C-alpha cells in the first residue's frame, strides 16, 4: 500500500475501535457484555489488518535476517607462533578460535534447512560444524595433572596439552570452513595442514613417504624443501610430535588431517567415531627420507 493508503487504513481502524467503544458505552446494563465482546473483536481484527496490509505495524519493525560469520575473526590461514614446548603460548589462540566456532556453529545448524546446497551436503556441513565445535572446546581444557609440582611427568603433560591445543586449532578451522560453506552456499574444499608442523602455512605441497600406506602427505612449501617438525617436550628432551607417545595417536597418525588431505572428513570421523589409526610404522616417521613434490 501507499503511504496515503496506510493512513486511511489507520483511520478506518481507529474509527472501528471508537465505534465499538461508543456502542459499549451507550449499551444498557444487560447488553454491555455483548458490546464488550464486539469491541474486542473489532480491535483485534483492526490490529491484524494493520500488521498485514500496511507499512505502519504497531510495534518495532523486524529487520531482515542477514547471516554473517562472527567478528572480529582471526586470519584462519596465518601460521601461528612456535610454542617452543610451552602449551600456554597456544592456549589463547586455541581458546579464541574455539569460542568463535561455538558461536558460529548455531548459525550452521540453522542454515542446514535454508541454503541451496543439496540436502545431504547441508546436513554433512552442519554436522561438521557441530562436531568440530565440541571437539575444539574439549581440546582447550587442561588435561588431568597438567603441570604443577604434583605432576609425575610435567614434560608428558606439556606435550599432551600441546597436542590437544593444536587439535583445537585445527578443528576450529574445519568447523569455520564448514559454516562458511553454508553461508556462501559453496562446497567445502580440502585445506590440509602441514604434516610436519600443523602451525606452519597450510599444506599446499605434497611429499612421498617411502613405505607408507598413504603414499603422500600434505606439507607447507618450506617443509617440502626441508622438513622442520614441531617439537614437543619429553623426558629425554624435545622430540617431533610425530614421535611423541604423549600426543593423542589419532591426531599424530593423521598428521591432524595431512595424511588424508580431504575436506576434514577424516578428522571429524576420528573425533566422532573414535578413529583407530593404523600401526605407527605404516604412517612413516619424521626421520625417514622424503621425496618432495610441490604442487
């Protein structure tokens, strides 16, 4: 309706309510009950018509729903600082990303009913976002006996905590990419980490692991030229996370998703289904000779 039509409708509604009020006031004692019912019906109908057919709704106008990712957001692709064996260096980064994903995962759940992607893909992406959010939040918690004078092996606890915080960071990346795919209505593309150090740039290069069942793993361009593995504490001194028994074998043997560089499905399956990795010898080790192939 036009602005004039809105005003005419408003005047008609006001007239109807006023007429009903006059009828109720002038009715006899025996008729006021019926007149009150008429007044209520007229008022309700007038308000309903106003809300349906005019641009002057009684009450605040609802803003159109706009789907946006939480802000401010970190640069998800940027490498993170080397913790040098101290999990507290990574904890703020992991916590921030897990909180952002926790806020965004609800958006992913709502979009699984409305975006134009295929229904099966929508459900899969929403499941990724939810599972990744739960795992990222859980991985930021302090493990039992983490640090402190009462810990029987502080080096083991620190290595375990580092492994979990890196998992939180990687799951946050997977979950936010799933939410972004729902928002932009584009399928999720592979974006694996660096096998040797998941805190490096993303794994856009590939290296062959002799004797490994997976054949190749994703690595950053720097590690494709010269591997620089992430070191974690141990009782004997720093060791590559790939050789540390303290790091959860699911994440270590998957290289946080670099061994099977898909769209995050392997890491999600490991978190959701209790992935049991192949024997350590089948996935190679940081000490083996590597043949690099940069893509």
